[in-house]
């Protein structure tokens, strides 16, 4: 199953994520922390939905 996204689709997803973080009152520094820790969280956190 190939569910690869185009660059434009990925850019739209990034915008949605940033807007969600802004709605939750996340600061720029906290957003940087979050983005830097996504790979680790995907590997170890059991509450995260699986991404193939």
C-alpha cells in the first residue's frame, strides 16, 4: 500500500499541525522541542497511532 503524500500535501499537514499547536498555546521553543522529539516518541510511546 503506497500512501505517500506529495510535497504540497505535506506542507498543508505542517500548516495544520502548526495551527493546532498555536490553538493550544504552544510557544515557538516548545514547538521546536516537540518537532525534535517526534522520532523518539514514535518509537517508544504506546499511545501514538502507528505510522507505516
